[in-house]
C-alpha cells in the first residue's frame, strides 16, 4: 500500500484539514508556504494523468471548499500537481498541493528555499 493510502487508512498519522467520503486534505509535513495542504482522492490513482473527468470534477469542488475553509480563497492561492519523473513527483498517489497565505512568486519550486518565494 502506498504512503498516502496508509495516511487515508490512518496507519500513518497526519494533520487533517478536511475530509469527505471521497477526498482528504491534510497539512504537508514539509511546508513550502504559510499554507501548504495536500489534497488527495481516497481512490488510489498514480497521478493526475490517471483520474477520470467525473472524479476530477468532484475533486475540483472539494479543493475550492478547502481553500474557502482555510480562508485563502479571497487572498488567492496556487494549486500544483507534480506528475511522473519529469514533473518531480515523489509520492505516486495523485495529490494537489494547495499553497497560499502569502504572495507567492512565480517559480516557487520544491527544491528551492521557500523563504525566497514570498
Ligand atoms: P510530490 O513531490 O510527490 O509532489 O509531493 C509530495 C509531498 O508529500 C511533499 O511536499 C512532501 O513534503 C509530502 N510528504 C511526504 N511524506 C509525507 C508524510 O508522511 N506526511 C505528510 N503530511 N506529507 C508528506
Ligand atoms: Zn495510494
């Protein structure tokens, strides 16, 4: 079972933000912005490349709700999904990074010092 499937099953602890039957949002263990939440489907897809459009539509609504609950929908935020080798994906379970809480510079990359980007 993959790391994020174990997080969904509560075999590995995480800091929850929001949850429903199909999706889970939790704080990233290594935040790159004042708000850095990971949003995942409870169904395992290896990456964004594998999710069907109906599930993606529901996931988009869930992500909007999470941004609203975190109070960053007015100030703005960024959603990123790394896909596969060239995308720099480390965990092979589809996830969206929801980043916000400060003005993010374009070029905010995972291997950079986050302090350089807001
Ligand atoms: P990727 O590089 O695959 O797009 O992003 C994986 C993300 O998962 C990284 O931002 C990393 O900090 C986060 N991460 C990895 N392991 C864990 C964990 O055990 N718990 C939490 N909350 N986040 C994790
Ligand atoms: Zn998984």
